[in-house]
């Protein structure tokens, strides 16, 4: 099973997105998928290119809309493992409404946010994840807004799987994506992915100094929602690892009346030929 294709990514050398691409490819192989069993949907931004760089079904959507497309894909073909991906601008600015509602809906897809704390494709503007005081072309005197905490938002929205990782930690990231793909519900994975070209503050070294790995916290219990929120707040959202998982809640699509496991295309229409013709005639 090889999830690599022959397209050469046009990310800048050193961009964190390369490792996320590798982690997705490894995770998909490790959970035993075949390329035709995986669908990757992305939004717009440097990160949005990822759907073209994986040997699977790929859909490069529009800005902030990877999640509606990914949810439609899952509803139409429940046999597919569906993964959505995009940047922090894509998911937490224009796409934030979709992010919150997809989380609370708990549909069975994995959402990876490639969080570089800046807009890279448009050459470096302040994003929802940029820290207060962050200077860019759009905030030359420093941002006067504070950074969004995606982990707090996800947990507050009722997420059943919340994780965070760093693109340099390929082993942890691959494992978290595997767990996300195997989780029966919405899996939210935020990944620190340094933009080496435009973000000179949140660099690889900066993340290494500031990240708090959950393995360093004794007796941490990822099934305890209150503990998860407390640690997120105590670490200023710099926690990495599996932060929270609730395996008891069943996913959205299984509650849809008449739910069946197979893809819609394989299901009987359960309608007579005569009634079908009548239905088609109404659309003429
Ligand atoms: Fe990566 Fe930044 Fe280059 Fe975009 S501009 S490819 S985010 S390093």
C-alpha cells in the first residue's frame, strides 16, 4: 500500500507541511487502508495542496469549505475513510462555523489543521492563531487581537476526539492520525506546522521550547473532559498528544433514519421503475 504519488509538492523547503503529508501516508498504510478506501478533502492555502499529494481520492475544495465537502462525502460513501485538511486561516476564520458544527455533529471524519499561525499562501498576514502583538504586513504595529485556542473551542463544542501534535514529531503525529482514523466520530487534530518563509517567531526552535508533551504529565486521563480543559488552559494550548477521547458517543451518520453501512451507490433505490420515471419527470 503506497500512498505516495509522483507529484512533487511545491511547498517551500523546510515547511512543516511535508511531515504532515508523510504522517498521513504512513497512518493510512498502518491502519490497513488501500488508496481507494481513503478520501482527502482540503481547503485553500499552502496546506490546501495536500489533497493532490496523497495517492487517494483527492478533492481540493474552496476556502474554508473542506468540512462540508468531507461530510457530504462521508454521508454518500460510508465505506470511505474521510480526512479533511487545511490551515488555521481556512479552518478557524472563514471556515470556523463549519468547524464548530462538524465537531458537535460528531460525523465520522478526521480533520487535520495545519497550524502555522499565519497566512502563508498570501505571503504573510496575521491569522486567527497569531499571538497578540504579532507583526505582519496586515498588522505592522502588532496584532491587537489575542490568538484563538482551537483546543478549547473543540472541547467546548463537544468534540469526542481532540489531539495536538508538532510536525517534527513524526512518530507521535502518525500515531495520532491513526487513532483519529480509527475513532468512530469526529477527530480533531491540530498540528503545529512552521511556516519557515513568513513566520519568523513561531519557528521549529520556538515550538520545541514551548510544547508540553502529555507524556510529561503524570496520571493524565484523556477520558476526563474537565482535566483536558484545565491542562489546555494551564499550558496556554501548547499540549501535544491525545488530549481527550470519548468512545461512548456514536457517530452522526449511524443515527440517520435507514442508515446502512454500504455506500449509497450500492444501495437499492427501493422505488418502482414507474415511480422513478415520475420522479425524474418532475425535474424536466
Ligand atoms: Fe509552507 Fe510558509 Fe512556504 Fe506556505 S509559505 S509553503 S506555509 S513555508
